[in-house]
């Protein structure tokens, strides 16, 4: 990208954040690097994102680590801007909770921890200590993905701090589930909004249910295998109900990628649709039960194996929800949307290079994550603007409606290329413009390699 204004509408998008001029320039530079970079994402990529005005990579690192003042309010102001567009549509919202890990290596990297014991046991004839290397550790980020009825996606984040890091900084220690509950409580949606919170087994926790009850939200999670039924001791486990189920109690639920109530939230590509697309079939059975320390819930027993009369049923998953009025088919169709946050993590890491940072200080990591999510919000904002255009043909609107992160980045790369060509075409019309263009192209080359003339 040659000029800083190459990204369409970028200054208008960042205007609600009210960033100082210098901070605004560095923010645009980093966001442009996430969109137009090729290869591994790094501070070097961000420093050279605007080719006619390069910066030193150390300046990017210092900028990320010094997120003070208005920079900390960047994400909330941008999220509020998109929520103003998303709340125009009515319907059910889905809020998906999960955590993602980014592996790091180095003893001096702050706020890292190990996810398992990988120490090999010694055996005669092996030389484990021949080469010394640092053990890999990771950073943890608790994420929430809010999907509007129109399909607009808004990410929310909390940073997980280890016990050692909290002791060093004087911070209170919180588990991942507590951070997820805080995301639910801080969700900037008006009261009375129909929201369903989805999570995996790790988020089958009391603090999550309490936060949902405070906001009057519904929740669906896969039940912890150790859950027991309510009543006097000894309490039987919930999975003890499975042997008493019969094959005729299960009903098939077929999910097609391009059909259903929540098709706008899936954003399925046209290349995955057609008459040859096979449906995924689930066989489900629901029961209302009282679960110990949870209350009256709806249990949905689900399996992909066709139930047969005679042998014991192979129930693969038991879903639990506080929305007892839902049918088993509706619960399965809603929980199928939980995979959208896994796709969200994959897009961040493969397209943006979200996990390719190398910082010792965790302050810089927080700045990196915030700018990554700000770039994601910018692309969602561009998609929403295109869908609101009245002059756009229906065919083009359908293409924008299905675009995910990779397609949106490709569209912005084309827009920046057109902006660069328009700038060059206008500059060559006058002598002053040619002189200005020559000066910009001269700045692309480092001082030690520039020609004297």
C-alpha cells in the first residue's frame, strides 16, 4: 500500500475512538498490515505497511506496549458503532464463548504457562540432553463472539493472567470461567434482547449460569459427564439414564449448510451449496430433569449413529439448557453454531497472523490483540456498509453477505490497489504532482541505498 488513505473509510470508522493524530497514524498502519501483508505477520510488516512512509519496527513495538489513554477505549467505541448497525434487525442473538491459546517460547516471556507435562522419561541409550532448548508455553485469551440475527459478527475479549503474573502486578487472580462470566455481564445489548449463550464443556460452570440469569439469557452447553440428578443421596449420574432409553424415542434432525433459521449466521460459501450437498443427521431425544446444583433443565441426548433396537444406544453427547421450552431439534440447531467461534479462531490465525507475535512484555501482546480485533471489526463494518447500499445489485449483495475474513481482506486489497493507481494517475498530471510522487517513491528506499541524484 502506497498511501495511508488507501483503506476505504478507515478514518471515518476510527472517528468514534477520538485517537490523537500520531496514535491514529500508527493504528491505521498496523490495521493495514493485518489486511494486506503477505507471509508471516510481524512488527516489520506493520512498519512497512505504508511503503511511502516506512517506520522502524521498534516504533511499532513501543506503540503496542504503551497503550494508554484513549487507546484503551478503542474496541468499546468500535463495537458500539457496529452494534448500532446490528440492532436494526430483530431476532435471536447468539453469543459463543471459548478460549484460544498462542504458543510462546522463552523463560522471560510474561504471563505464559504450560498446558501439559511433556517431560520424557529417561531410557538407556537416549540422549535427551544433547541439545538444550526452552520449553514451549502459551498465552490464553478468553473470547466471545456475538452474532447478530443478520449475521454480523462482533468479537469480545478478556486476557487470562496466570497466578505468577498476578502476584507480580498486584492483580486479583481469576479463572477462565470468571472472565467469560464478565464478558456476559458486560455485553452491550439492551435489556430484553433474546440471547442464547453457547459454550463447550469447560464452560459448564456456576458463574456462567449466574451471569446468564442476571441478564435473562438462555444457555446451552454439553453436560459435564460427572453431573448427577437432583434428589437424596446416593444421587445417580445423568448418564445413567442412557441405558433406559429406547431407539424409537430418538428422532432424526437433518442440518443442511444453506438452510434453516440461522443460515445468515453460518455464511456458507456458494461453492458448498447445491443439490449434491449432504445433510448431517443427528438422532436426538429430550427430557426435562432436575440436575443437582443446576436446577430444572432440558437434557438433549444426541448421537450420529442410527439407533437400533436391542443393543445399548451409543449416545455421544448430552446437551443441557435452561430454555426448557425449546424442542430437541432447535437445541441441536443452535448448538451447531458453536463451531463458528472455532472458524473465527482459524481465520484470525491463518489470515491475520494473530498468533505470530513475539513479545516479552504482555502489554505489547494486549496491544497486538486489540488491533487485530479492531481490524476484524473494520472488515465487518465494510461488509455492513455494502449490504446497506441501495444501488448494489442483488447478486453482489449476496456475495458480500457470504464473505468471511479471507474474502473481505481480498476485497480491501483490491480497494487499496485502486486507491494507489488513482493517486498515481492524478499525480502525473502536473509537475508538482510528479515531484510529490517522486518524493514518496524515494522514501520507500532506505537512506543507505538511495541514489545521490
